[in-house]
C-alpha cells in the first residue's frame, strides 16, 4: 500500500535510475511482467524520464517475444522472476539485457538487480526532463487476433484524455472524485485497460486496488474487503461468474460497488437484475466498445435504454454512443457516411485526442488505418433508427455461408444462454456446399453433459436456419488474448478439415 507521495517519490527514483543507465530521450524499456505495484511505478518512472515503455504479455510464445523485441529494439528490460524461464531464450537470442527483476516468484535473474536495489539512493525529486503532450511514452502491442501484433504508439495526451473520459463515468454516484476506488484483477501493465482504468484513478486522486490474476472469488472478496466502488470486469462472462460467487457467498458485502464496466458482448438481463440485488438498485453497469488504437470507447448503459436492452440483449450487441472525447460514425467501403442509412452494415471509424499516434515503424499500416481521415476499426456496425450503434462482428469473423452473412457474436450470445455452455466461439469453416459452415467451438459448464444435438436445437429455436451452427465441437479451452478475446484464426486453422469429404447438407 502506497500513498501518492510515496508513489511519486518512487517513480522519480525509477526515472533517475533509468537515466543513470545512460538511456536517452525516446529510448525503449521493455517490461515482461504481470500486474504489480513495482511494474506500475516503472511505467510512470519511464514516462517521467522521457522514455518509452513497451510492456509485453509474458504468456506470449517465444517466437512472438523475439518479434516484438526486434520491432521495439529496447535498450533494457524489466522482468518478473516468475516468468524468467519464458523470457530467457528469446532475450538471449536478441541480446536484450535484463536490468531489473521484480522479485515475485524468485530472486534477481543473473546480471540484474532487484527493484529495491535499483532505486536505492536515487533522488526523490522530479527529474529535469521536458515532456510534451505529443511525445510517445508507451508502445502497446495489439492482440494479434488476425496477424502479427503491431506496436501502437501512445502519447502522453492520449493517456490523459483516456483517463479524463473514463473518470467522468467511473465517479458516478460518489460525492467526491477522490472517493473513487477502482478494483481489477485483469492485466493492466501490457493491456490498453491501463489507460482508462489505472490513470483515471490517478487523475481523480482515488485508490487503485490491483490483483494479479483474474479469479471471481478473489474479486468478490476484494470488493467486500476494500470497499471497491468501480470494477473493470472485462467481459460479461466475468460479471456472470462474479454474480454466481456473490449468490453462493451471501456474507460478502458488495454494496459499495457503484459501477461495473465490461466489454465485447451484451450482458444477459438476468445477470444485471441479480447484480443489482447484491449491490443495490442504483448500481450502474455499462458496456464499452473500443480497441488498443482507440480507447475512447462507445458506451451503452442498459439503464438508459431499458426497454431496448430487455428486448435485444444478449442476442444483439448494442454499443450505444461515443464517449465525450470520441467522434465516430459508420462508413461504407467508399468512405460514405451511413448515419442516414440505418440497418446498412459498414465499418466503425473514429477520431479522438485519445487515439494512437500511429503504428510503430509501419507507415503503410498507419496510412491504411487512417484512410478518409478516420481511424478504421475493422469492426462491422450498423446504426439503428435512433442513431445508436450496434456491433455486428469483426469483419474477419463474419461467417459467409450460402450467400448470407452471419454474425458470430450473435450466435455466441444465443449459445451463452444455454446453462450447459461456459464459453463459446463461433467460426466459419470450409464446407463443400455452404462455402463456409457456421461452426461452434464450445466449453461445457463444469459437470454438464450437453450434447451437440441439444445445442443445435437450442440455437435453431432462437436463430434463423442459416445462422444455426452446422456442427458443435467441444473443447477444454479456447485460445485467447490477454484481454479475453478468442483467437479465432487459431480455431479456424485447427478445425479447417472438419467438413472434408462431407456431403451432408445440414
């Protein structure tokens, strides 16, 4: 536990220690760490020193780690002792020096010092470094759901505006901004979630409660013990899991919770009703819709549009309206605005001061992303008759079957309503008749014996025939990004031959 004064002094010591290693303005420091106070402070210290921090997911495969090192060309690295065995080979192959070890799960790796030794005897005063708002201070790597991750350049202004935009929502229901107490167990150091959640707390003068690994039971205990007022839950599945824990453990008091934020899909109305019973009728939940490149998100509040929400969730993923610091619309492939054409699918596009400055060392990708003067998200959306946005799917995840386009998210939402389904991913696989066949990869709920026929019948009752899965494949796990997004390209590769030789017109 640290006060703001203690944290600021430690960040200053980190900045001085980094500069003492001979690093110059704009040099890159790589982090190979999970959530920790030390990791969070190293990022801030690097920013104070005018450096660029490049945090990396320690779960990345060695070849991906090497690719990110070659892209960022860091001068030195900070690692968690717990993950050194995963980092050692790619670091050695690329000649990357480890300067600091965060000694969680072990002692300092050879050639490095512990965090406490690194900052020892360094000045606690602010470093004499001039910082400009458009200076790049962080490289965040995209989730790589379709290709090799890109380096997203984040400026100081981008982070400030992301924090400001989210502080407006996270402080709802509080008398003072400084009463904000944000809790999360999701990865923050190497995920874009640090922009809206970590820094909104600091901007408000509130308290950040940071866990290391997502676990619904520990999250419920954290809410009760730390009197958390706002929770970054990540996904509707995590909110549902949290609701289950609170139902099973009525002694945990969650009434301090005023705001829950989730993303990527609609929350089942039954879960919202139950969470309000645990937390109070004034609990505000909202879905966000954004990405690493543009974290000034769309927001959808079920309580603002209750009839619409009750009628459409979770089968339709309404993502609402832009945040106060985001301009957005939906464009067709020729760059024409579709605002006056409700129901016509197009691509969600953005402009915002809280947006990346571009892709690191990839001018061609940057130009392509910003064509027509807007950042192109890669997400297919439509306007409804009231001007609200509905997210259909990632363009690359839309299943094209028998001349029809099927939203994988819509099918997943229906599957999620079955009690035997813990999680699902819907993909298109090559089929001799349909071109692509709608196919569901499903993780069963623990103890469930749900069958393929049962799930297909469940979907057929709620979806059009062409939307209904042609097959269900059961799995123990799904390949995911750090943010919980399923890596569908891996599933498409794994199951590419599923229908080979099939003449069944199912």
